[in-house]
């Protein structure tokens, strides 16, 4: 599993995960790529949800890397008295991340 977390300097982070196969010190396939939102503020009145996601990963550079590309829309909500949750904003985040075999902890073949 390959992991990546990005903090945009706001009240939430995005956590990405990709599942990849490897053999003979090369990535051979990507099985799955996902993203989740992490609420990292201390405000109990706010919450964050993923409105839409387009996440994909593929093997590149002759198996030396896995590349993840994602476009994620995150809705910010605030709890208002008897009304309930009210949407405040939508933030769009575009992310590209590459992992090498060394970053994934794949041992070299001797």
C-alpha cells in the first residue's frame, strides 16, 4: 500500500491510498486508489465531506513509479442551532503524487 496525506493549510487534510502489485523491484499493476477527508480542526461545529472524487493511479516509467492523480471536491459544513448542517463552501483540490519503488520500501533484487 502506498500512502500520501496532504494538508492544505486549512481545517482538513486529504489522505490518499493506492494498492499496487510489484515483482522483481518493479511495480506491475495498480489495483485501487482511494481518498478520504480528515477533519483536523478542534471545532465541533464544523465537518467536511467529499462531494465528488476522480482518483486514479497507474504504473509509469517502465515500472519504476506509481503515479496518482486526483481531483477532489470537499464540502465544508457548519452546524447551526435548530437548522442542522449548512454548507459553507466547496473546495476543489487537484493532486498529483508519484511513488518510487524505494519510497514504497520494495527491496532490491540481488
